[in-house]
C-alpha cells in the first residue's frame, strides 16, 4: 500500500434516499458517491431541491426514520453511520460531526444567552465544571471574532446582528472540536459583505483546526471561495466533481456549463443559479435517461436511454455525461 495513504474521513457510496408518502415516492437522492479527506472542503453545489440538505441530514442520521428510505453506505471516520445506535450515534452528532445551518435561530434557543448555550453543549458532550465551560465559551467567541466577546456571552440571540448570530452558531458547532463540519448554506441569509467575512472566517478555522468540511450551497461564487473540491448536484445525483479551480476553468457537464454562464464571476454573489431555461425534474417521476436532458442544449437520443455512468477524462475529475470523451469509469 502507498505509504502516504490517508484514509478518507467521509466515504459515501451509492447513497439513495427516498421519501415515501401515501400519494407518491420522492426520489431525493439517487446514488450519490463521494469522499472527503481530513482537512478538505468539499462543496456540494446545486439549485434548490437538488438533494443537498437531504444528503447532509442522512450523514447525521437526522432524517425522519419512518418516512425516509435510506440505502447505500456511509462511513465517517471509519464508522458505519447506518449501523450506529444510542451512545455511538450521540458521539457522532455531538463530538465527531457538527452541523451549521442557514438560519442560526433554528440552532440557537431564543430564551437562553449565547454563553449559556455554548456552555450547555460543551458540558453535555465534554463534562467538566461550569467555570471551565464558560472560559471555553469565551475562547470560542473570541475565536470566531465576535467583538467584546466577554459581554456578548450574556446576550440573547435576538440581541445580536445576523452576522454575529451566525458566528455564535459557528462557535457552538466548534465547541466540541469536531473532525467533520457539515455546513448547510450557512451564509445564504447574510448580506454580501458579511457573507464574505463569515466565509473567510470559516475557511481559516477549518484550516487551523484541520476539519474536513462538507459545505452546501446554491451559489457558485460561494463555492469558489470556500471549496477545495466541488460536487455539482442535479436531481439527487452528482453530475460533476473535481478540484474547484479545474471545474471552474473547464466545466465538463452541460449543467455546470449552464451554471457558469448564468453566474457573473465574483460580481453578484447572491444571484440564484436558476438562469438555465426550464426547471428541474419532478422527483416523483424522474426521466428514464439523464435528468438534465430536458433542459440540455447538447441533448442527443442516447441521453434518454439511461442515467449516464460516471466518466473520468483525467484523474480527479468526473462527469456523468455521455458527451464527455472518456472510456474510463470514474470509480473503477
Ligand atoms: N422529510 C421529507 N419528506 C418528503 N420530502 C422531502 C423531505 N425532506 C426533503 N424532501 C424532498 O427532497 C427533495 C430534496 O430536498 P433538499 O435536500 O432539501 O434540497 P436542497 O438541495 O434544496 O437542500 C425536495 O424535493 C424535498 O421536497
Ligand atoms: Mg437545502
């Protein structure tokens, strides 16, 4: 074996999630495969409804157990996520992995101060005294660069601006020293200047702490800012993947090409990536072939037969498109 081999922190293989309701089955995630190395930022980029949040929630086992049918393999730090129970599952959610969301108010409790909430999380997972936890909370607020951190400890969430609330949520997520950070559009609700500050902060903390990160966004500008690698998701499938600079310089999949064409580089970060004509397919009735075919400018008859297999024209790149000239399967 290669002496430099570092086992992946996250390995997801052929993940499928569907939601079964009385009326229909929603095929939210349809055979997703990816991995994340320790210290690496993988960005999952896709428009609304493409299955990004469901993928993250599956990794944390946060999907409604009765409704969600989950198949495939998920490993975090070598542990089989779907086999975890009780204490092991709590350790996954509260220690190994942390998650931050778009809306800090969903993670922060309005009736407790920021300091109390960080202390409570810390003590629940790490134990120790109240005084030690409070010292740690102060350290964390300083780490996320909240000004006058000592006095902010006693603020309630509504007393902070949106940007500071987001920083407080990041502090809480980091309190137990996770090895994997899951970030679900954490900067989408912020205005452009605050958004870029929070992204720069997250990138620095992620590097300093060596955290593997899966960062979900619908915004190509955000992805280009934070990612090491990008996975482009469409209708519950990863249609393209590769190092961020390579994907941006030379997108292989027509969907990625469409996203690039509809985003003015670095100018309008909040622009929605919905400028491609048409709309995503109904997840209750996926097309037989490539799910993007109905919107694709380069569609041919072969695209309607079956979902394209992954192709890898060069090492580290993958696209699920029959037009990509590469005989080599990406996951061989
Ligand atoms: N608990 C649920 N029950 C039924 N359908 C769901 C549930 N959660 C998500 N979905 C559906 O799964 C699809 C993917 O959703 P999601 O992962 O949230 O998309 P996004 O890429 O915007 O994060 C959507 O069609 C959504 O309506
Ligand atoms: Mg989402």
